[in-house]
C-alpha cells in the first residue's frame, strides 16, 4: 500500500485496478500517509496559500431535475429567488470591499438570465472591477453562449461532470446527457476558460470502480479546478432516504485528485464543511487549496438549499470572511486574496 501511494506521489499515475485496490484498503494509517503526501504535493505546487473566492448564489430557479438536488424543478416546496443584475453588482461591491478578487456566480439552470442579460452583467462587473477574475457556474448552455460570455469577460467556468459512470449519470439526471456534459467541458476548455470539473462522493449506487473512473477522467481532462464534495441528501428529493457520502471517502478522493492532477486548484467544499464542522480544514490538510465563502445576501441564503444543514446560511459575508481567515491560519495555512489563477493557465498563456 505504501508503495502504491508513493508511486502515485512520484509518478502521478495509477491504473484503474491499482486505484480500486487502494480504495478497498484505506485504513487509518494509509489515509494519514495519503493526506500527508497530498499536502506535500500541494505545498510543492502552491505553497501554503489558500485562495478565497466570493460565491454569489444568484438564482435558485432550475429547469433541471437532478435527483440529488434540492433546487430540482420538481421540488415544489423549494423557495425560489432571483437576484437582479444590480443586486449581483452590489454583492460584488461588498465582496471587493472585503478583499475578494474572484467572484463565482452560481445558479440553477435558469433561462431568465438570457445570454444578453449575462453578457451585460459580466461586462459591468469587469468594467467596475477590472482586477478580478469572474467564474461562472450556471450549468449547460449553447456553445455560442459560452463563447459570448467568455468574450464578455468571464474567465472561468465550473461544471462538475458529477460522476464518470454513464449508467449512474443517466439515473441521476433525467433528460440530461452524459456525453453532452463531457462535450461541454471540452468546448469550455477550447474556448479558453479555466475550467473546473468534479464529482460527488457517496452517491447511491456509486462503486469504487466509478470513483476510480472519476479520477482517471479528471487526469485525462486536466482541468484547472476540481470540485469534490460528499453527496448530502435533501429531504424533498427522491434521494431523501439515502445515506450521505462520508468525510473520510471524500477526503481520500481530494487527496488522490491532488496527486493525480497536481497543478489543479481544489476547493475545500462547503458540503464537506456542512458534513463535519472541521471538514474544510481537513480537506486543506489533504491537498485542497481554495475556500469559497458565501457573498449572497443573507435574506436568500437558506433558499439556495442543495442539501440539508448547509453551513453559513445565517452569517454575514464579513463574518464568514473573518471566520475563515482564523480557521485557515489555525490549520497552518496562509490566506491569499489574489485572483489565484491555476498553474496550468500560466503554462498555456
Ligand atoms: N446548476 C449548475 C450545475 O448543476 O452545474 C450549478 C449549480 S449546482 C447547485 C452546483 C453543484 O452542487 C452540482 O454540480 C452538484 O455537484 C452539487 N450538488 C447538488 N446537490 C447536491 C447534494 N445533494 N449534495 C452535494 N452536492 C450537491
Ligand atoms: Fe439544477 Fe444544478 Fe441542482 Fe441539477 S445540480 S437541479 S442543474 S441546480
Ligand atoms: Fe461562514 Fe465560518 S465560514 S461562519
């Protein structure tokens, strides 16, 4: 086991069988070693810096019906809201004042925000804050729209592949296409975005083979960012009775992702922090190097409910900013408020 992990550390690659073998034998000792090596790899690449991104959850409307998500269209009890462009700009102003230099605009798939509205919004944000990076996480759109949003000034795009198993993907995403999800990721990369892919850990029916395929897919895609979080059930979805993913399994996947795609930016996700009060710190110690605190107005926070018991729904943006700084320092890292571009993006420029 030690040999396998060290091979991964020095060569960055394992076969599918080796990953599955490793996942089946992760005891406390092996995990500790794995997290330690992932931490070392992150320090080699990015030092002890943790980048902060201001997250603005601007719409809880969604036309999709992903089985796991509280925002799914069929969830009639979900409270829906839309922040209008001036309100989104206000969030950016508050975030800029707090020192953020990356804004992440995330939403359900909401056609109210037409290409036109998004282009104007992006242009306004970039005109007012030219030294910031803008990340979109708005799901699937036409290729042409991705292109126009990039030309308007969007720099990055997060679109998790969710799972590398075609069968599981199809079960979880009625009327969506596994192939199109992957195609979108390719298109986004070709356009020039810094791209984030990623997956959930502990989805009902997910196997070790599936998780190995997730890692191998990420290694082949070589995205700039990798979002990995535990699946957490939401009470008003068809998966309400399913068990959540575990913190240990998720941390193992974070660490393996760091070793297999060493120059990626990897967030310590809110879902990890929601599952375990120290989850984000544990992820930082297992190779993650991003935290994405919430900048959405408090009045809408609880309405962006992907899963139950999400953290920071009642905390002011300034409070989260301060809280995180303390937590990051206490965990032995330093805060970097810069744009925090991926190492890969410097290589291809
Ligand atoms: N609608 C866009 C999309 O799906 O790409 C962006 C927003 S979506 C809410 C962001 C991510 O939330 C998804 O990619 C998914 O991995 C995650 N998510 C949704 N429901 C979840 C749940 N129940 N547990 C953990 N993560 C969840
Ligand atoms: Fe909509 Fe995204 Fe939730 Fe799927 S994961 S239902 S696309 S918000
Ligand atoms: Fe939100 Fe600690 S990060 S309160």
